[in-house]
């Protein structure tokens, strides 16, 4: 007798695997579509900043990496393009960490191991029939395009360049970010409390990104050292440089019925980057995707006995909930990005004055920090 499933998840990245594990824990039968990865797949140099809510979810799924691959951030420093800065401290929030910088390959490995030992998840090579299809394929989702869902994209004119650096000075569990005329540069600590390495995310102007992606390693690290005011001493390139264009984007529809021409019945729903993209300046992209996972899992868990997993009323509730949560964060990230890419001297004075005022306003800073940590 053919296996029947409650949900088919298309996309076996971090969001797709986390959703599979969460739903299997609720005794749902899950088909996880995971085509084989090419043997020549390049090394992954990405790292994610994961907040408390994401850490608690992944830990509950037994997929949280060890301390060497999930570095707790005790402090964060944000430097403007003038004499302004803002600092955030975990102790001021009564927490052990503001966020954790998580090595992507290590997290993917832990999720894959957890999936392998979950008997209610079957990894398949192609989509199968199910009452609900969850689309977790990322920003370039082919299924979303096949469904005819419009994806409203606003390009930022910036390209993210990611790599790894070895630093002469220890990072001391401090995440650092600089806003400058050359873009937004972030150093994300790796290797545990005593580590000397960082993951780099540099949101560079698109017109110069190709030049710096291909530049001589010494010239590249010299430039990053200059932007970062040599905060971590001499820098050495420790990985390949990868790049992708930055954008803000939102799907116009987040759920619906599978079209008859697709050969599949039931409903569909978008989760993670297939539904929304934000600028990485606040490190909230994956946190938003994992919040989608939690919201969808909660709504499906609370359904009535007579409701199937593909009930559109449930899926529309999920869409309304997540759109409402995404709107203020998306507006804030877009506003900050736009403000710091303007070159008018008057705006430079205004934004640096605003950053200094924010630093002095303890209640506002506390509220913003709690939001970013996923505690509100």
C-alpha cells in the first residue's frame, strides 16, 4: 500500500527541515523533497544570527549545534558613518546572549541528522500528493513561479559579499557592524568564546561588488580592515567569497489551492524566503523564516478534529499573522537601509544624531532589543 502523507514540504534547507521536524513531532506524516546535492557544491561560508526564539525552537527539535559552532554574542557594537554608535549588552537584557552566530554547515548537519532519525519523515526526490504542500524553496522558488504567485521585488542596488576571516585579535563574543559610504559591513564571531575568526557580510554597492569579489585577497582584507577601523587587527582571508543581490520582496499570495493543471490536489502555503525577503543589516532573515515555522506549526496543531492540514481557513490565519508581524520589521529595515545609502551631508548629520539619541534612550533601546531577540 502506498505511503500517504499529511504534508509535503518542498525545499530541504534550514526552514524546510525545521518545519518537517516540528510537524512530525505533532504526529503528522511528512514528505520532505530533497534532491541530491551536487558533489562539486562549493563550501558554504554563511553564518546566521539567530535570536532566542529561534534558538529555543531548534533546541527543542534537538538540532542546535555545539558551542563551537553556535557562538553566543554578549555585546553588539553598531558604528555610524560619523561620530555615532550604539551598543547592546546581553546582561542589560537579563540574558546570556543577545543572539548566537551559527555556522550554516553545522546547523544543516544537525537538522539532517534529526530528520534521519525521525520515522514520520520520509525524504523523497520529487513532490508527492498531500493535503498541504509547504513551499520552503527560498527566494528563487520555482514552485511559487509555477503557481503564478507574483513576487514584488524592490532591488537595493547592493550586493552581499560573504566570506570568512581569521583575525589577529579575539572577537571577545562581540558582533560589530559599520555603516559607511562603502556599504554596511558586519563581523559575526565564530569559533566559540575564544575564537579569532568571523563571518563577514558586506552589503556593498552593486557597481563595485564584482571588483571586490574578484580582488586580490590582500587588497580585499586591507579594505575591510580600513572600513572596520582595524578593530580586530590584521585580517586574513579564510574562505571563498560568495555574493548575491540584495532586495526586499513579498509574495502577493501566501496560500491557496493547488491548480488542477499541476497534477496535485490540496492546498499550498509559502514559508520563509519563498514568502518574504528583508535586508540582512539586522540579521533577521532566518529568524523570520523560523518564526513562520512556529506559527504554521502552532496553527496546524490547534486545528479542530474535522479540519485537515490543507484547510484554507487555517492557512489564511497563518498568512495574516505572519504578514502583520513582518510589516513593521520590513519597514524599519528598508528605512534604515535607504537612510544610510543617501549621501547628502544634511542626512548624514541627521542619521548620526538619531543614532546617538537612540543610544541615550534606554527604554526605546530595551524595547528594540527585546523585539530583535524574539522575546516580544
